[in-house]
């Protein structure tokens, strides 16, 4: 039952970090008068009024809410401090003193808040264990013989039901993790990074209570750091006056005060890393209500106090005078809001409704994706559907049908595949970018690490796990080793990562949409080889992609001149050429998609036969093509049609899929291979589009044993095959002039000679 001896805590003495944090001390000036500083804090809390509610002091309202147990944090804004200090000359250095010595001023503001704490205006309905213990302690404190004994007196930290946080101002300078140096120790710093590891929330002792088994005396010891030296001797008069040895002290966990504690590792962003360097990481300690506000893969702005952390135990002998550093978090702000956390205001909704009422909103949204990239209109539409996604369905027996859409862009070098991937990462609220050559199977799924605090083996999520409920972009997909590429198979269909390593057997969620970019097997697409030889990916992986988009770089004088003019304009003006409309900015595009994802469209019964016949026709076309087949049509292809149709219905903000959605999904599947079809050199003469349209309509009429084809049916039939409405109209007029069929007022077709 004895208490293990812990390593001694470092007492606050004047060292180089204090001199750096307090310029007045280093300059030989008198140390600050903290009593006068406390008076400034009291005056600020008592009198400051913000512009939102000028009729009442802002922080007195907060203190009243804390007293009424409606709030547990006292958030002090640096902007309010700057506004308050600008009115009086004697407060000129107050804000800079706080930012350079934030840890000390937190305790000063806490003491000032204790002095100003008003009485509760609400009666507590039910006392918790903290109330009962506090009442017993206060009674024992009144009855004690020596009230001046510091060991007997209740620490102020024990009485508080709040924590003080400094919130950054609007003009706060954001630093890089690499730019935080030793001179910033003790300062309030704000930096941006991505969370790579988030530890479990654990209780951290803040006030330790020891009870004597000989006399029942309670001793309170405030814990300032991560380690402390427990009291070894009972200081009560009863134990000191008796002849027998003093009673033994035991740690009373129920009477001690614990707070929530979480350790997070934040890594600097890839764009902040200089050439030839590796990303740097920083440990962030999150306490109180800020815990569980960070997740792996989140890009966040963190404001906190940069502090040293001396090594303990055997590591201290190796490190010598070198200390580790960490940041004690004060404020955490997400840089990108998740789709589920989006709250669209009335003004934003009005603007989104205006976009929705505009003609061809589907095309406008697609063209707003990377407008500086020339062409690729249908590819951008497919990427828009990837952002929107289908509906994930959970069946009653536990089987889950994924709704995320996977796309692979395979094409020649220089067709802007990587640029499209990079832009999608900026648009998506949650996205991870990686390359095939720089990724291993463990780096994509999960690795086993040793926890720095407990020493236990823990799992650290890879790129696919970090992109959970987001998009994972994998560039140079063809350069990956086959053994590493197999790690993606389970993620793409089951959307989980199963792990059985180092005694850890578990399943991690990886509900991510995979966007891959790859080159053909020969670097460029070899037209003389079969599509299977060019694609060079296993059928098990190809079938998991909803769209395998082949992009061939073919020479065409007209398109090449247009591309050159576009690129020259971007280089000359620093922006893309003006479109027929104003592109939708990324924030509004994200909000539009977030609202669209709230809909759960379903496929009506009336479309079942139409989708089934379209799927059967695709299977038959693949059999007829033989070695020239450009993909693998399996039952997953049918699910891909449904997912693309649901994504299109979501973009319409509708709860039901219509036939036009299915036609557009089939058209995108057809267009994904159109660049190859246009390039293939066939012995047969190339069929012109008008003849192809006539053949398709005639074949459909023969199969249905009918002589009449409605105009709407002809549009639905040909749009799914990649033909435009203009080509259909030209075909109708030409063959009507040849008396092959007759057209009525609504342009419905009736064959003359069957």
C-alpha cells in the first residue's frame, strides 16, 4: 500500500527560458509587480464590454454562467485585450507581457476570476460528489487548530470549476512549426499543421490528496507538471506529538482532482517543408474541454503556450541539459469543416438556391473545379460526382453497400492528372495526397507504434485511415509494388482495414473514396497493344473502380492551338480565361455539396428494367469486343451505375433517381473510353455519328418489335451511348428527308418501311 516515489518536479527558478520570456528581467530591469498585474486583470474582467453586447460586461456575464454551472471555461480574447489596452497608456505593455509569459498570466487571471466570482443565481438541483467533498473539507478547515498551515489549506485550484484559455485575435500571426524557436519558450504561439497521431483521453492529476492512516489528516498537494514528489511525512500535530512513528500517507483518488488530458502529434504541412527537408512534428497537450476536438488527418490552427519538458529517469542522463518541447493548447480551430458539421446559414442557402436555379448547374459546378486546367469537361463532372458520392446502405443483416465512388485516371504524361488530384484535395473537406512510389502497404493502412507515455503498442493510421469520410488521392498508382497495392483491395470494397499485428487484432474504418492517377504500362498508350496490356492492373482491382478513365494525348491542330492559348493566358494573367459565367468558389462549392449529401435518393421500381437492360447490353458489348474490350464489366459495374445515378440525384437535391440520372451515368461510363475509341485504327471505315445514331435507333426498334420510337426514348437511348442531342436532331432531319421515317409535331419517329 505504499506510494511509489516519483521523480522530483522542477521548481520554477529563473533560467534562460524565463529570461527569454521576460525581456525586462534580461535587460536588468525590475521584475514585474504581479499584484499590480492582477489589479489590471480584475479591472479588465470587471469593465470590458464587447461590441456584441455593450450593455453588460462581457466577462462578468461569463463568470455568472460559470457560477451557475452553465459554463466551464473562461475564454479571454486577445482582441478584447488589445482593444482594452489601447484606451489607457499604463496598459501599453499588458498584451505583450501576456503573450510572452502566458503560463503565469493564466494563474493571475484565475485568481482575479476567483475574487470576482458572483453568487449563483440558480439553486443546484442535485449535489454531485465534488459538492459533498468540498462541504466536508470547508467544515474541516474551519475546525482545524492551525488555519495558517499551508498543507491543511484547500488549494484554490481545488475550488475552481473553470479553466482559463487565451483565444487568438483576428490579426494573430500564424507561424510555421519550423519557425517556432527556443526564443519562443513561454510565449503564446499560433501555428498550422496536420494531426498525425491522437492519443487516448486519460485523467491527469491536478491536486493530489493524501490521507494519514494514523490520524485521518488530509494533505493537499498541487501538481504543476507531469511528475511530482509525494509528501512522505504527515505534518499534523497529532502525529508529530506522539512517541510512535508517524502514520503512513495514502493517495485518496476520490478526494483528488483530475482533469481530462490528451496528447496529440501535429506535423507541418507539406507546402511548408523546405526543399530537401523532412516534415517536423510537435507534441501538443490538450486539456479540459478541448479534448476530443482533434482527429487524425485534421488540418488545424492551434494556439498554445510553447513550453520546455525536461527528460526524466534514464533519458535525463543521456540528454544532459537538452530538454524536449511541447505546446499546451489554448484554442483549436478546424481549417476545413467536415460535411457532417456544415451549418449553412440563411444567407448562404439563398446564394446556393440562386446557383441551383441557374441553367445547367451540373455543368457549372463541374467547370468550377480547377478552371485553370483546359478541357476535361466530362472528367470534371466525374470528379464532382466523386465529391458528392452515393448513398451508403446498411442492410438489416449487417451487410454494408458502399456509397463512395472510386475513380482511376489513366492517361499519357502531361494531361494534368496530378493537377486535378491536387485541386480535389483543396476542395474536399478531408483529403490525403500520396504517391505510389513513396507509399508502402503499412503507410497506406496502419502501422504499430509504441506509445511514448504508457509504452504500450498502439496503432497509427496510414493514409487511407486518415482519409476516413474523405478522399485519398494516390498519384503514380502504376508505380506501386504489387504487394503494397493489395492492401487497397479491402479498403475499396469493404471500406475497412483489418489488422493482426503485435498482439493487436482489430478492424479500422477507412470509409474513403479513392482517386488514383496512373500511366499506361508503356509510359504512353500503345494503340497496337490490347487495352489489358496497356492498363496492366489486375482485374480484381480494376473492377473496384467505378470509372476507369482513359485519357489519350492525341494531336489535333484545333485543340492544340486552343490549349496553347489557354496556357499562355494563365501564365500571362495569373488566372484562367473568363468563362461564360463566374466560377463558383471552393467555399460555396463545398457548401453546395455538403447540402446535397444530406439527401438519401433511392432508385424507383420503374427504372429497374431499364437499368437491367442497360447492364446486360454492356456485358454483351464486352463479349462482342473480345480482346479489344476496354474494361471488366462485373456485378460491381451495376452498383457503379447506381452510385453515379444517386450522386447525380443528390446534385439535384432530390430524393429519387430519374431516368436522366441513369442516362448521364451510362454516358460518363461511355465517355471514359471515348478518347481510345477515337484513336483506334480499325480496318473498317469509320462510321459517322449520324449513321451510328440511325443504326442504334433501328436496332432498338427491331428488338422491341415496334415501328414507333418516341423522341424522349431516342434521346435517352443515344445520350447513354455518348451522342449529343444536336447529332440526334440532324439524324432525324436527314433520314426524314430520305423518307426512311416520318416525324410528327413532337418529333416522334414512325418507320415507313420495316
